[in-house]
């Protein structure tokens, strides 16, 4: 099928090039990033692709893999090898039966290393197989500078990530409502008989307006690592700082920068009419093309270039055409850089015209 390209410039909003280093925030971290959760747009960064140990922020991936491969209501019988793991603990006991849900709360609120081992062993069959799932998921997400050697984040020379990769992993985790509900909980009471109260170590929930996650981390080698999340006025931002002495204040400054300098704009809505295209031998003369999805994107009001949208529409269509059939694409550019490609679909079905309809149309068009 041949294609005819229509390039249409739409002045949606006045913007300029992306401000990544727009102002000096004087942060303490060796590497950090601010990312829009919905779109993945990077709003601010420094050394965001440098590989570093990331301590217990590892547990974001542990939770993601568990949610993807497990069931929260599953009951887990604790093996003696999962008890007494070094570092933070929820004090699991041999033979104890606990739900995967409670283990995840213990993992993300209390940062239990024993919880991480129990989750990995239960969901993966073995810890080694679970780690394979973690690394496979990282590759799928494009977190290409990350390598996991354990599910908890205790130091290993080959266990590392980057601020950018952790932001990608966190974005993916937020696609699960259960993850969002867990990390925004200030406390949780499990169904255990003892050690059943989990208090969230993440001060973002108390100290920052709109704070709704995510995870702290610390080892001697990694320093202080923090992934924070906050939502205001429909904008959901993720801040990551690695090896940051003033970790919480660093992330608050990043989040504040994002909320102060950007807001989300509806570029186009799902189902929005785009244009009519002429149809040959159809029971209707035209088919209406609508956007297959919506695009909401964070933009700075001070930016001064333009959003450009290009339409690539198939030159000819074979009838019948089904409602929702893809008939072209719509590409959105920010300063010449592609930020989104969306299908253009048929608003309604088009049947093949019968002989009488074709004759009447010829007469009409004479």
C-alpha cells in the first residue's frame, strides 16, 4: 500500500529547547534525575547514566518483578534459609506463614532484607532465578546500565544501576496500582502475630506536599540513595539521587523545580477528530480519522519554539474498512525531536458500495 505524507505544522503552545540544566539547584548528590512519570521526559539531570551502587532502592525492582509474576494473596511458608538476613529486617521466623502482600509491605516500608529473600525465593523458585527475572526486566525497560546480583541491595561489586535506570524502573512499577498503594502508605499493620507493624522510612510522605513514594537506600559503599515521588495538579514526578549527603532535601529541590517550571498540557485527546479522507468504492465518500490515543506532555511556559505534528496517511484504502482500523500515523515533535507516535484510526466502519450507490455517486460528481 502506497503512502502519502502530509506534514502539518500545528502551533499548540509556545515552547523552547528542553531546560535540563535550567538553574543550579546546588545538590549534594553525585548523580540525580527528575523524570515525568507518565511520559518519561527528563526534566533535570546530572551524571544520570553513571553506574553506581544503589543499596535498597534495588527493592523497587524486587517489588516490580513480584507484582508481575506473583499473587498478593499467596501464602508463603518461611524457610530457615530466609531468616536472619544481614541488615534491615522484618524478623521472619522459620515455619511462619505470611502473605506475599505482607512481605511486599515489609519490603518497601521496613526495607526488610529477609523479606526480599523470601519474595525472591518464593516468586522465582530460587533466588538465582529471580535475579535472572530482575535483569531480564531491566533490559526490557531499557535500563541498560543496571545489573542485579541480589534482591535487597546489600553491596556487591557487580550490583549497580544509574539514576536514569532507577527512574525507568520506578515508572514501570507505578503501572501497578498495588505498588502505588504500598509506597504511599505511611504505616501498615500486617496479619502476623508479632512484629506486625511496619512504619515507612521514607520521610517524603510527611515532609513534602504531594509526596507519594518511593524508597530509601544506604550502604557504606553506596552512600545515601533515594527515589522520591510526588503528584500535584495531575503531574506525577520521580526524583532519584545517588550518593547524596543531603538526600531528602536534594529530591525536594528536584521535585520543586519540576512543579515550578513545568505543567502538563493536553496536546491531543484520544478519539479527537483529525481529518476526513476520501474513499473510493465505499458506501460513504469519506472516512473520519481520529487519534488512537491521547498525549499529555509536560512543558515549560517559558520555552519558545513550537510543537510540530506530522501526519502520515495511507494514500489508498481497500474497502471494507473496520471501525478502529489503523489508516495512518501522527508524529509529535518537540524541537525537532520525536516525542510520540500515535495511530490514526477510522472513526466508523465503511462498507463496499453496491452498484447502484456507485452509479449515483458518479452522477452526483459530474
